[in-house]
């Protein structure tokens, strides 16, 4: 699923999170150095690093939230994972902000309290980073798909009239390629096969993976998350772990136009 917050196909959120991860981790390192050496320089640097971490985290959160809303497939395990990832990161932000406020407003601030807060923040940061890695590596959030012959993955937004919709741009699809069509809140995949077109729901019944980002071979679509396979003409399961099929939609090709029936 190509990120909705990207530049030339490069997802912004994974790039920007490097900064708060580095700043917050360095904050703890500098405070530990200050604790053991007694040199105030290290603690002063830690304050600067916390401020840099908070600012960069807020900036990185913007494309992350956009991806959460518009890139991660709805009603999926990825959506739940992304929500937990976001909540944990907010906790990290609050912990380091609390550390900053505490040390700034307390004349005899305890280094033990500060180090405890920052250690908890870094531990949560590692957990959130692990989840973020899973969102990219397994759930493929932000992956910019390409088809054979350098065909680009396509996504269009269309409006239905009287229960049917004309699939604009279907002619650009080559055999084995798919496009994701948003119609009245539904996500539908239009696929081109050797012997015609097929339309089916963009929702794997196993854990909600986006089938539009999968592979289409010989009338079978394979989910990119755990490999379930479905026959695109009937929606039947060909291989698990999914145990239930997917909804399919009738298509009609007339006068050079491709129509999809919703009802
Ligand atoms: S989400 Fe698990 S196979 Fe599709």
C-alpha cells in the first residue's frame, strides 16, 4: 500500500522517526553520563536533546497519522497494530515531556526519577519501533508496488450512480495487474486476467490484508500478508489460512466501457 504521505513513492514517516528515536535515546545516554561523571555539561545537553526529540516527534507524527487514517487497510490487524504503535509513541512523548518539565521546575530534581522516566521512555520507544517495523515489513504499509513491465499500482476514487459505477482507466491495466477502486466507502479491486476482468472486495477475511497489493496469477489472487489465495471469479478460498471467501462483483463490458454492479 503506497503511503498517502510520501515523496516520489518514498514514505515520509519511516524517514522522519529516525530523528526522535536518536534524540530520545541520546537523552538517556547523556543523562547517564552526567550521573556517573558529575559533569553538568552532559545534563545540559540532555535538555537540548529532549526538546529536539519532542519537536521532531511531533513533525514525524503528522505523516504517521495520515498513513494511519488513509493507508493502513480498515478493519485489519494492521489497523489495530498501527493504533497501538501510535498510542505508545504518544506515551513516549508525554514521558520525555514530563521529564523536561520536572527537571526544569524542580530545583533539587532527583536524577533517579529522571533516569527512571527516560529509561521507561526508551523501552517504550523500542516497542513502538518494533511495531512500526512490523507494519512495514509484514503489513507492507508504505510499500510502493510495481507490476511486471514496470506497471504502477493504481488507486482511483469513483462515484456510483444507480448502483453501478463506470471503471475509469481500466484500459491501462495489463494482464496480471490490479487497481484499487474506492466507491461510496467500499474498497473494490478490479483485476485484469488472461480472459477478461474480475472485481472483488479488497479485504482478506483472515486479518484484513489489502488484496489489491497482492499477486494475481491465473485467476487467483494471493494476499500479501499471510498468503491466502482466492479465485477471483467466484471469491472461493483456494488456500488458507483464510477459511471464508471474498465477495465478488459483476462486471459488464459494453461499448468500450467497463461497468461494475454494486448491488
Ligand atoms: S490477512 Fe492473513 S492471509 Fe490475508
